[in-house]
């Protein structure tokens, strides 16, 4: 059977800026109903010191015909909704939207609302900001969709000048000075006092909306080039929403420049702001995980030229890279997302490598903590390299200030970051200092300690089976669904409840399945 679902397409009651709430002109797509009920009566863990068990509450083993590439959670406009709704993308070229339904007796179902293709599919990565969904595509573009209902209505324009597939997206908030400069930009009418006032002003004698910009700098990576861009509200929402050039006045996104400081392919990005301003003058960072096994980055600084407010200054961090010694850096997670007010933790970025290890790097110094953990592979490093295994494939925020990780073994694990005391520092610190030019004093020692996770592997019903076969190209492989062999985890996204607290994760696997986990206390 099919099902047709309708929801309100605006959230004006929640105070969203009107220029970001384009109305929907298409209704939701009629799609096959996909559901798989697994568990009932789940209670959320609340103790930060508890061992957290992630319980399977819903699973769709055949959500897509190929590996799930990216996931995103979008706030449900229904104030009574217990969970957000989700977007999933796949190597099979499809994009699907999902919501969680609660049945009588407490049973939860992950229900598909819509499924569609795209000319630039597959979508390799996703990012959500308020009601806009950004997608990095195989067609070398960043495209924008309106995430207020399940059809994900197109917004005009794209960032189309990438050198390859867009593998990673990130953003940092603009400073008050940058927002003020954008407001006073000569590209705006002199009478404009804000986005709403300028939105319908005539420009150059024509009835065209002048550019009004968003409150974040956005970044997208393809090959070794990172593009810098920003949102624009110049388009008229009554026009047809088709693709236009990224420099067009009517585009929802506008290019601001590019940066490049190395030759290796960028596989992942993390943009964030630290709790305190850096001694070097900026509290905003963009960190990149690179195919050569290094972590590199920039300070995102205000432009000193007040006459050119349309781009930040990207300053390479003084120590140009951190060596992970773990192969390709597949995924990054900024601890500022879970510790935004902690002076130390907000500077740290967790990285996951092809050899299955996790570690931390300090954005201020680009020095990696010597404490590493083996997280997600049973293969030796050389075998992992030869078979193109992912090791650690994905990271996201977990419940109770933890970090969730997924990888080849199909198990979702939770970790707590803890700063080591002086007495706990070992000779590894000396080794780290030697490999970093003797800068021992600046090495930040942080350990990632197990905090819980799943007992079964993603896509597995709990049987004790061997690790998945990870042969095939790392990007874009179509995993064969073999009986008794669970697929590895390909991507994760954090799940929040109606109060905004993180209560679980959604996992996408290499066989095209989705699994929703929530935390249950298990001290």
C-alpha cells in the first residue's frame, strides 16, 4: 500500500524569518510504505555517568537499493512529535524522507513519506540549518532544498564551481561585525535596514530583490579545494524554482571564494567556534580530514577590508597539519557541538581513520593527543588499506554528551572525552612531542573512553556473526546483501527528542538499511 501524508509547510508560529519560509507548491510524493517494528517501551538515559545502551526501536532493512551515503535530522513542525523527521540519500541515486510513528502499545515505526531522484545524484553529504537542507552532489554542486515538508522543494541556484564530487559540508556563524558589514554592503539599497526591509526593494530600476545574506559562512570540499559561500535571500519565492547560475542575482546561495593549502583530497570537514577567543585572534575554525592521513585547518577571521565584506579571511593554522598515522581520515566531529562552553573541549576535534582508530586533535595547535582507541575494525592496517575498508566511517553527537561512532564492524559505539591529569600522562606524550618538533608542553592529552553502544551490529538482528566484507570502492560501492553477513555502518546522525535533548542516533548501512537507536539506561 501507499500512503499520502500532509503537514503544514510553514513554521511562522516558531518565529522563523519569513524570507526563509518559502511556501510549498507541490504535495508529498506517493511512495511505498516501508516499516519495520522492532521494539516498544523505550526509556531515555539521563545519567551522564551511566553506561548507555542503544536499543533498536525501528529498522528498515531495505530503505535503499544501495549504500546509504548521508543522513540528516529535521525538526518536526508538530509540537507533539517525539522525534524529528529524517532525510536519507543513497548511492542508488535516490533521496527519501522519513518520520517516526508511535502505534498503540508504544511500538515505533520508521515510515517513508517520499522518495525521488535528482539529476546530480547521488548526494554525498547533507547539512541542515533551520529550514534549509544543503546537499553536496556527485554533479559537483551544492544544492539547496526547503526542508519544511517531505518533498524537499528546490530553492534556486547552486554552488556549481567545484573540481570534483562534493564530499563534505561545514559552516561557522558570522560575527556581529560581519553581519553589520553585510547589512551596510553597497550591494544593498541605502534605505534598507535589514533583510525584511530590503527584500522587495527595487534594484537598478528593476523589480528585483537585492541580495540579503544569511548569518553563516558555509564551506564545501571537492578534491583539495574548499569553497566559501553564503546564503542569499534575493530570490523571489513566487518564481519557478529551477537551477540558475551560482552568481545569479536570484540564487539562494552565492559564492565567496576558495581556499587551498595542500594537495591531498579533503574527505571531511568540521566548522565550529571555541568557547573563548584564541590568542591568535579568532575563535572560529575550519578543520579538514585528508586522504593522506593528516588533519589540517584554518582560522576563519574577519576581513580587515571593510569595503569587501563578502568573504572571511581563511588563515592556515601555523602548524600546517597533524599526522594521525591511521590512514585516510574518514570523518571528523567537533567537541564544541557537545561542550560549547568548555574552554578545552571546545577546541578539540575527534577524528576517525581507515585503520579503525579514533583520536583527538587540538585546533589551536594542530597537535594530536597521543591517546588513541581502536574502535571499529578487526583488520590489520595493511589489510584495511588493501581492501579499501573504511575503519571508522562516521561520527556524530550521542546521548548525554557522548560521541557516537560507526564503521566496518556494524556496531555503533559511544565515547566520552576526558582530559588526562598530569599523573596519567605517559611516555607517549614525549613521543608525540618528539614527532611534533619537541613541542611537548602544547600537546593536549585527551582520552576517549567507552560509554556504551549497541550489542548488535547495524542491520543485524542480534546474532553473533562475523564482520562485514568491505571489498569494493570506498565511495559508492553497492553492498551485496548476503545472508548472515551484516553490513557495516556508513553514516550516522544525532536524534533529538521534542525538548532538544540528544536521545539516540539514526544509522545508515552499506546494504541500504536504516536503524533507529535510542538510549536506555543500563547501569
